[in-house]
């Protein structure tokens, strides 16, 4: 018993800090990565407030600079599901909440759907990610991608689900004879994306310095003050060149953490992991 107590005492700091999620500041938009202008945030908030008032569906936009600052989840999907359930997005009976998550430093995004959505809704969710959001993100237009993607989510997923309609299949761009080829290309693309993500650290070494144009920029994220449940943290993102004296720094805020269940003012909904992911 003494040994068990000693082990628990040693593990308690880890247990107490498990699943540290950023605390929601708003039911509609939580732009912690500062990707949205006040005008865009107001439009999104209005659209999502209207959706909630007319259908009862809680859909929320969340941007975080880097998910690794909060939860060492093994994957983007696990992180999004844990955060969704930690916040309790959606009605607790219908489980119809939606999380639109953008992670610029990780170059990842996720549309997480509540457990009440038919798995067939994953198809239009992935179509919105691939057709609307990722192209904008790759062009550096994250604000536009988030706003346009959110409008599509409202129209193609939330409103259809609220009306009891089946998800609408994305428009086909090829005939059946090309189906196998498309499936092969998609599979190959997924492998390439996985390899690209694993090699991201190596590829960063080949970035060119804007001053001397030599390759090998260093990219660092430095925590100045760690986030707690009561206070936001502060950090610095630093790019520097080992060849010349060029260096660029920009500060970022690490939103405060919360491990409490129930989701604050959200309805207590849950997700079983349905939705769609994207990386760029």
C-alpha cells in the first residue's frame, strides 16, 4: 500500500495536468491564433449565433497556434475529439455540435462532428475541407478559408441535419471508369502527406534566408510564460539564420488551459470522432 501511495504521489502532477484544453471564451468564435479580423469574426459569430437560435445546433470556430502546447494527443483527430468532448459542444441529447478547428503552426485543420451525425456526413465534410478550405490555406488565405468553409458547413451539414435530410453527395467530376484511378491517386496523396508531415523538420533546414539567401533557417517556438488554468501564457516564434545576423521574432499568446468537463456554457454534447481532416 505504501508503494502504491508513493507511486500515486509521483504521478499526481501528470494526472492533474492531463488533457489541458484551452478554455472557451465564446460559444461561436475563439480566435486564439489571431487569424481573423474583427469584421470577419463578427460575421462568423453572427452566422453561428443565428444557426444556434434557429436550429439549436452549436457550431464553433476555434483557432490555436499550436496544439502541442495543450495536449500530447497521438494525432490531430484524437486532439479534436478530446477537445470537443472537453468543451461539451452541442446538445447533450442530440449530440449535434460541430467544431471547426484551425492550427496554423501545425498546418492542420479539422471539422469534428458530434456523435449524432450519420457517418455519411463525413463525405460532405471532407469535400468542404478539400474543395474550400485547404486551397485557401495553401495560398496563405486562412481567414477566407475559415469563413467560406464555415458557411459551407452551415449550409451543407448543419442545416440539412437540422431538417432531417440526408447529406448531399458532392458533385462527381469523373465517370465511373476513372473511379479506380482516382482512388489510387487519393491513396497515394495520403501517403505523400503522411511522409511530408514526418519530414517537416528536415525540410525546414532547406528554407532560404530572406537576407543572405542561404539555406538552413532555424525555426524555434519559445515559451516565455506557460499557460495555466487561470492565466494565458506568452511565447515567441523565432526564425534565424546561422549564416548571417538575420533574425525575426513574433510574439504569440498561449490561451489559458482548462481540464474541466462539461464545456462551460456549451450544451454537454459529445463526439465519437466523426468528421474530416486536412493538412497543407
